[in-house]
């Protein structure tokens, strides 16, 4: 699906792909205190689930991508910091590499792991949105990746 960026006239967003982890998957966050063996088990589950979901969704192989992830938390009325789920994002992105969506997840091939908070879902859910950077116009890419310090 192609969308026009609402805040910028004339910039068309290229197609995006959605990879959903199953509702109820245990999600890692920075506030948990798990022993290293339990954490490794959860990382493995998230990584395999992400790779399986990418293959099931027929996500093509890319050379460079932008990813943002959306956390759909339990429906409790409290404030949350979506960046706290970066351990889940890292494991899910590694699963995309395992599935052949991306050759590697280093800085030359991956822009993001940008966090967003979504609407509440009973059981919680984690969703990745993938956009091919090679299909983006230079103007749109500049909005996602502003230039560094000019000095």
C-alpha cells in the first residue's frame, strides 16, 4: 500500500510490510530483571516467531530498510515508554535477518528500530513495519534520517 506522507506535500511513501508477532508472545523490556538463561529463552522465541511471521507474510529480501515497531500493550490505563521494548525489537529484527529479509542488521543496512505505542490489545502484541530504503525518494529519506552535525 502506498501512502502520502501527511506532513509533507509531494512525498510518496513507498510500500511497507507488516510483521506481527502472535498476541500473547512474552515481550522483553528494559525494566525486567530476568536471569540470563530465561532471557535467552525469550530472545530465541521472539527471534523464531519474527522469522516465521516474515516468511509467512512473504516479505521479500532487501538491502536497506527502515523499521519502526509498535507495542500494543495490555489495556491498562497507565503511561508507558515504548523505547523500553528495545530488547524485543532487537530479537525480532535478528529474526528478520535469519529469515533472509536483510543480509545484516548493521547501521549500513538498517535505519531504525523506531518505537511507537499502539492501541491496547488483550494479551499484548508487537508489530514491525518495514520499508525499503532503496525505494524512498531522497526527500523522504532525509526526513527519516536527518543529516548529522554540520561541523
